[in-house]
C-alpha cells in the first residue's frame, strides 16, 4: 500500500504535457503533475524526464478513488533534473549560435549578389 508522505521509487511510463506517469511497486501508477516536477518553471516535461527514467517521488495525495499524486520537487533530488535542463539550454544555445552564423553568411552572400547586380 502507498502511504501519503512516503518516498518511493518508480519508473516513468508516460509523459504528457501536464505531467508524467510513474509506475510504482505492485503495478500501481501515480501522476507527477508538471507543477510538482521542479521549483523552477517547467515549460516542457521532457526537459526533466524521459521514458523509463528511474525516479524517487513523494506520495503527496491518494484520492478516495485510488488516484495517486506524486512529487519530484518535494524529494529534494532535483539536481539530476536541473542538470538535464541545463543541458537542454546548452544545446539550444549551440543551435542558436549555428543559426546566427549561417544567417550572417547568407545575408553576406545576398548582399554581395545584390551589389553585383547593381554594378558596384
């Protein structure tokens, strides 16, 4: 039985735009709502979690109909997820740098082409 307040391990078995489903012991599943992933703003759950990730979660609520609400941020094991976010940001910055360089090269080529047609 899953008890409110307990910290348990599970595996991420589903990701949606509003959170992640985690399979706990005995085949039970719970939801980590997007607001319970990190203390920081989470725009995309995939920046923090991937399918089959093993995670520690805290049980924060069990509804009368058996739904289990979970939290990652309350486990204070957020460091691993923050690293993933930082890696995502670094990848984004590399892509932006490459895009800007390619754009500047294309603009330079276009400028030379236009000036050449004007007879400069």
